[in-house]
C-alpha cells in the first residue's frame, strides 16, 4: 500500500479499506505482539463479540524494562444506549478498560456494517479513543481479556507520551474536546437510541 502521508488515521483507514480477513488488528511499527494474540482473541469474536480488548505490557525506553498494564476480564452485553454509555464512561474513559486501537481485536464485519473509520489524527487528540468510543457506542457484545498480549513501547519522543493512561472520564473527554452529550448525540444519529 502506498499513499502520501495522511497521518496515523489515514494509514489505518487505508488499511481498513484494503482488509480482506475476518478480523482487524492494529500494530504500531515499534511495538510487538505475543504469538498467542490471535488464537486467544478470535474465539471470543467467533462467539459473537464485536470487539475484544486485552491487557498489555509497557516497555519504557528510558528504564529498559517491561511492566504489565493489568485489566480485569469481563464480558459486556450492551443492549441499550444506556448500557453503551455506561460502558464508555464507566469502563473505557476511566481507564478500567484500555482504550487504544492496538490493544483491541475487531470483527471486520462489525466495522464495515457500521461504516466505522478513524477521524483525522492531524485535527483531533487521541484518535484511538474516538474510534473505540464510536465502536463501543454501536457494539452489542464486548469481551475483555486479562491476558497481556501486546508490547507497547513508550518512547520519550512519542506523540502520546504525555497522554494520560488513566484519569477521570471528564479529564479524557476534555482532552478530546468531547462530552457525554456529544457521545449521546452521535449514538442517537447512528442507531436511533434514546
């Protein structure tokens, strides 16, 4: 795939359009995945989940060491707009569930059915959060694995180095220039939820 530099979101969207497999996984160029990632996550997608989040390891360039970012295993059935909003604000945006695109495996049919894509990362902060909020606002089933399956490299010069891994949903939404009303309006426009 060749294209002019359109930022991270542009590259991910091009990959989404070119994808032909059943599942979507994003891996940053300086990160690593455990060999068991797909064999661990795929059964949960085959069981009907739209997306599977998983724990990960941080690798810090400065300290040259790994630390696990734990997450509690859980399954969520999201039947109503209220269920989805509770998951987004109570789980994702509080940091209980990591919200990055690279620690999530997606059903490609779910992404295509809902015409999901990344907002241009050159004009918004935390395009991963934005994408996963959109996904969660449309998902009916989400699975969380406690298995650390990804190695995320933290570099001092990284764009996301100053991004809070945890915090209140208000802090993260404020950084993204979003609020619960914006999420609710987006959900209503996509599914007619009240």
